[in-house]
C-alpha cells in the first residue's frame, strides 16, 4: 500500500485493490487512467499521490472463513487503518469481489449478508469513513437473456439486497451502456451511453442525465 504521499491537497484518497491483476497490470491501468489528466490538465502526478494500489492476485484473500470473519480480513482492515493518510480514506475499490467473498457467499444468503456487513464495518471504522465500491460478475443466465436488472448479479441475491447502489454495464452492439439498477438515496437516472477514448478510458456523455 503506497500511501506515503496520500492526503495532500485536500483531495480524496483511494485504496484500489485488484484481484485479477498483478502490479505490472495495475501500473498500466493507472497509467491509462492518468494520461488524459496529464495531457489536458498536467496534474496526473498529483492524482497519483492519492491512490494506493494493492494486488490480491495469487493470495487466498477471502474475507469469510466458513461462517466466521477470516484472519485475512482482520489483517487487511488493520493495514488500512495503520497506513491511512492523515485525512483518511475517501473510497475503497475492490475488483472483483468474487476473490474476497469466501466459499459460500455466492450461494448462501446468510454468508453474503455477513460479507456486506464487513464492508459496512470498513465504512464505519476506517479513518475518513470511506465509500466501498466493489465490482462483481454478471450471471450467465443474465447474459444469455440480455437481462440487466437487480437480479443480474451472479450468485446470492443478498449481495444486491445489502448494497445501497448497483449499476450494471452491458454491451449493445458497439456501445457500452451504464445502467443504474438500484439506488437507495438518489433518483434513478436513465441509461447512459459510455464513450471510450483511444486509451481505453470510458466516460459518460457530457449531456446532463435525465431523471425518471
């Protein structure tokens, strides 16, 4: 967790944990994401100082050990507390969450609910009270049926039931569509078409989203 520079400039600090990418891959991902800022604004270095990248790749990183909280989660949380920037964390990104769920959480609602409670624990106990954003796979049935709603997530429905916001990404022809399928605290917005630049970075059209 490279957090030495985090906390400068009163900007939010992000922990970026990836389970399917090692550090060479993460370096390329962050370079692509930061390059437009460097070209257009010249502040990519400043942005990079607020990102702590970590790889779960090759680790047994389950947050649950059967029905109990795993030692890995406790160590992970302690490291986030110990390495937190002075202003705390603003955002925790975990991708994909399947690497962290444990053996039963995708098939057992009780385990999935327990996993969600661990994410809530992070938002409550970590310095800065960060938002936790995690990526999850879509079920094969949802892909086959072109179904993009709350039930599209793979595995236990308790994962969707427990979160406060869910959005899905789907491909329609050559377009990538951003669809908000659940939100507890804000109005739903209409589907948004994502634009992809030549570096592979997606952005939503600048047109103001319409509310339902």
